C-alpha cells in the first residue's frame, strides 16, 4: 500500500470515542456463537480481524444479522453445535486462530483446516497445539509449529494442569475454552498475570471460573453457556496512541471516552505516570465484568526515562512500541525488558520498532528481550515502513506529529486491522500545523 506522510503539529485537543475493543469483540462473537440464546452485541469493532472472526462463525452455521460497527445479533448454536466447513480463513487474526481452536476441539466434526495470511503463517502455534494434544485433542501444525492448523473434534478431552513459560492471554484462553468440553478441571498457571477478558466473559455467561494462587481454571464438561447482550467499550490499545500523542502535544487536553480499563490491559498508564505524565481517570459503568471510564491527558514537557520490568509486559504488550516513542522525548535512557513475545507478533516488533526509531533519528538499541532508547534529542523525522503491522503504522503517525520534519509511513493502510478510522480521529483532535 502507498505511503502516507504525517506532518508535525503544534498541539492536539478535543474529545474522542475510540473504536470498540478488539479483544472483547473477538470473544463476544465467539461466545455468542456457542451460546444457547440469541445475543445482541452492540458496537462490535468493524475491522479486518474481527470481520474474519464473524465470517468464521457464519461459515460454521451461526445465523448473524446486522453489521460490525453498529450492532449484530448472533443466534448461538449451543456449546457443541458448530458445523464448520473443511477450511476456515483466519486472515491476520491470531486471536481467532488460537481461541477458536479451543472451541473446535470440542465440536463433533471431522478435519478442519485453519489458515491465514503470510503474517499469520509465521506465528507460533505449538504453544496451543501441545497442551491441546495433552488434553486428548487431535490438532496438528505445519512443520516448525506454525499454521495452517488441522483440527479434529469429537475426541474425549480430559482436564490438564498446564504451566505457561510465557504469559499469554491467547494461549490461556484457548485452553480454558477447551476445558469447557473436558472431563475434570483444566488449570492454567502463568508466570505473571495476563489480560483476563475471557475469564470475565465466561463468568458473565454463567460459567464458574476457578482461581487459586497464580492459576485459573474451569471444571468441565460444561453443559452450556449464555452470553448476555452487551455493548463493546472502547479499545485501550487504540486509545494508547492518542494518550501518547496527548502526553506530547495535548493543549489543553486530549479526552478519550468510554475506554475499557481492565487492569490486565492498562499497564501503559503506570509507565506513563512514572515518566511524569498526568493522566486523569473518570470511572464509568462496567460492561460484562469489564471496568470502563474516561481518560484525559495533557502535554508533559519534562518526561523522564524509566524501566519496564518483565512482570509489567503482559499488561501492555501491544503498547510497548509507543513507550519507545515517549522515551525518545524523555531525559535519560528507557529500557524495556522481558518482552521477547514481541518477536512473534504481526512483525518482529523489537526489531521493527528499533529499526523505525533509528530511521527517524532516535538513538535506539535492540536487545534480545526488549530495547533501549536514549532520549533527549527528540524525533527528527524521515521515513519508516509499518511492515504490515497496524501497531507500527500508528507509531509512525504519532511520530510524525511530534517530529521536526514529518514522517512518511509506508503501508499505512495496515491500521485497518484494528483501527480503520485512525487518521480521521487524529484529524478530529484539531491539529494545528507547525
């Protein structure tokens, strides 16, 4: 796709309602599809990823009316009633491939091939295939442990106790969903807590979720579930780009309404506050067990460096590239550690972020499990490529706004994966050209 040049501005101000939460939209569509009732999902995110999930449910025989971005009514086929075709296209949606595998192993089906685009084909799936096979499921990967996956359902499943080497909400969710169909209790132990959207939504659907120490589990087999009607709140990961832009350019403030404030997602807030940013929170009504509210942020001229520790990474895995941008304007050297998971996202985000920042005049260094950014000089500008990664495309746009010369972002259209209206919303903040 064509490059887009983002010019520097002097200030940003205004109020936005960011796009609906992508993680919650994925999960709401899937759980609605296996519910024992018709479910109305209001404000589901309209994006390439969530569109792939909705299409997958329809391909499995689930009746859907309405449109993403507005509201959809999903008539669930019950916990064991999906009838998938021989192949399902997951496009670029890793959440779909990993979580839906946990549901498919409990269906009465023959072989189903789950495949995706070139990016998805490079992501590791052994981390779900191995524990699912330990539960008795029939699931196979391509050589090297990557997609496509071949999944067969109907085999008796048994609960297991699985210890994750790296905290992962997607792997945890896959195993908990498979645990709904298994005999006995399925326990997942994490080295540090990851986001808990699946657990909260299962509980809202009537499923008992067990918690003990650092483990979470479900006791199966579960006879059925019923997701309640819900409105999807704003996506914190989408809000994060505007938060960082507001911390650098907000005058008098950038205000973001109706954002999901699940503490498993909002680690960026603590890091920004350590760096000297004042962020104000106004609590709102919860949605399906998820805390929500409004965030406001203003420009901070005296940012200071910080260190992101490994235990903080799971709560801000998608926002770590933006930390590099803040670090470029901070005094001192900011270090991110324990983020090796970034290497297996839509791109190798450690290498991609460092390459992008260095191309824009920032002193950034790649490390095996993270990166370091020496601040003070700010962002000169120049050009960078998103490498098809929506998070990198948003990083480039915010970098352009705060740069001295502007930034040309290659393949800016990648933002459509999670935030098709990102450029429009940036413009709505009333930027004043420098």
